[in-house]
C-alpha cells in the first residue's frame, strides 16, 4: 500500500512538473516574439481590421502585430 501511494504521488508530481515546464517554455517563446516585435515591428505582419477607439469614440485601423 505504501509503495502504491509513493508511485502514485511520484506520477502526479511528474505530470505536474512536465505541465509546468511546458507552460514555461511556451511563455518564454511568446515573450521572445513580443520582444522581437517591439524591437523590429517592420518584420511582423499586422492585422488589417477596424477597431473602435474608446477614447476618441471613432473607428480606426488596427495595427496590432499578429503573434502566436
């Protein structure tokens, strides 16, 4: 019984650590993309949509970069 609980606890901790590492890697990847987009905005594609500006209450072109 003790051995079974140790195996179960080890499995749960392993799955949890793999999930956390996966989240950390994807967050770092997105952070690097945002950093590069801020550093070199001309290299990233931009959306061609229209957005509503809440301050001016007018429709304007959206110029947000398309990132993963």
